[in-house]
C-alpha cells in the first residue's frame, strides 16, 4: 500500500510511476476524489456531532417546555442526518481502502523500463554451459527412464500439472531442501520458520496477493483459508500489528514450504515435464530491515541465492527485472539456471525489495529509538531456491550418456553418500 500523503502531495510522481509499470494513472484521480469525499463527510459528521453535544447541554438547562421540545425535535433531525452521513462515510472509506489496496507499488528509479518480460536486463552470466558429446535429454525422459518421476500416476491422482516423485527422485528433492536450509541458517544468518500452509484472507492482503492476484490462489471452500502461494505470505505476516524495536532488526527468516499457484499455463514447451506446475516446493528467505538499509540488504539477498547456484556448479544468469515484470516489488532480481535438455534458462529465484508497501498493508512497524514514534519497516524476500526447477537443472546438467545422473558433490552427504542416480 502506498502512503496516502505521497498520493496527496505528489500525485504526478505516483502517476509517472504507474505509467512506467503500464498501469492506469487515472487510479490516482479516483483515489484522490474518494479521499476528498471521505474527509468531507467525516468533517461534516464531526461538526454535526459537536452541534448536537452543545445543544444537548442547552436542553438540560431549559425550563420552557415548548422551546425544549423544539430543540429536542431539531436534534432528532440532526441525529438522523448524522446516521445518514455516517453510512455514506463508511461506504466512502470502504471504497477508499479498496482503491488503495488495488494500487500497485512504484518502481525504483533505477529499474529499467519495459513493456514485457523480454525487456528484463541480463546483468551477468556465471559459469559455462557444459559441452556434451551426446544429445542431452530433457528431464521428463530422464526421470521416467530412471523411475524417479511418475507423470501418469500424478495425473491419475490430481489431474494435469501434477506428478509423483519416487525413490531417488524424492530423496534428491529432500536433500536439496535440507541442504539449502542448512546453508542459509548456518552460513547466511537466517533463522528457520515452519509456518502454517494455509492462511486467512487478511494475511494475503498483507503481502499484496489480494486483491490484485486473487485468481492465482487455491481457496478452501467454506472457510476463510487459502493454500499459500509461497512461504513469503505467512512469514512476512509473522509480526503484523506489532511494533518491533530497532534493536530487533534486521530479522532474517528462512522457511521451507510446499506452495500452490493456480496460474494460467502457457501451451507448447510448458506442457511437458515439471517446469510449471500447480504444486511445488520452495525454500524462501524473508528479511525485515530498516528503510535506510533495504537496498544493501537486497544485494545480500541476491548473493545468498547465488551461493546455492554456485555450490551446485550449474551455469546461471542474473537478471534485473524491468517495470513490467515487478509484481508488487519496487526492485527485483531473478536468477535463472541453464537447463540443456529443454534448452532454456529456468527461473529459480526472485529477490525483491518491497520497501514499506507490505508493511503498510500488514501494519509492520518498528521504533527507531526508545520512545520514538513507530515507523514502517521494509520487507524483502527471495527464493533460496525454488523447486522443482532446480531439480530440472541438476538432472539435465549432470546427466551421463547412459541416462544416469551424477549427484552434485555438495548434496552427496544428504543422499547417504550416493554419487550416481541410476
């Protein structure tokens, strides 16, 4: 949520930010109009209530019955008017909040402009793609041949875009998750959280998933509960409606959770395999920091995610996302691993700074100094990393001519010493 003071005092700045994102700048005019109406109604109600209070004191002192009854009658009319205006003010407040919640975040000045994801900027590429002396297979062929991915039974159980991991496939994913959690907690300073996998609606509002991206959620019918699209949602809301002390910050949390997203799937290349599915697993990093440190913390967050890619020794590239691809962030970086079987760069992490956008929605505040007025803190999050795309990259980069898969060295202790999946 944007600061209403910013919208009132610098509407042209907000309009310019919305234009950069490809959003309608007329949203600013709609918010200002309903804000003015809301404040006008509140002021009118306050004036009438003050009048009613003053006249009520007069009535108690009146001795003339006729005059007293006339004033009582007049105050009844005032009371009716107050009730009517209160109803209008409540409606204006609801519309004001709805428009504010729908308004996207503003891009940072250093974010490149763009109209599609194709305008994202490649910052650098790390590692050289492996040169194969055979034609590398896609992961779905490797997985089925080795008996570690079962697509047919996944569809039988849950429909399209679901799969079953088996044997060494299950163990490889479990090894990845455990190793990534250990890396972030033991080397990067994060504390581990295991949150609920379902959340209430106001929690999704807090992170910006509602109301703007509600169509991507799996909701539980008959309950105010929704399956989480990412661990970012419950972890970011851990301290909602709380006031933290400056000495508490920064707070770094990491969490593993399954995730559910009802995204519209593209046809063609996305149909095969486990690249784009409705249910997936992810290790997520979340930061709560003071405003002046948030962009330095964003770079550290990217470094933490890159350490996973480097340790797995898989080529990857870092992208700085353009204005059209920011979601609810002010600035975002993506990490993409090279997958030679499908011949694609696969997104395995998005690292975002939201500044105070989520904090205003979830009422996340801190006190800069003892006795100081609370201020909104800044939130960041990043995948560290997302499965199953890391699984795809491992299978396709580490495949051998006979169809077996070498286990990355860093994962072998988590695989009971297994060096090859065959």
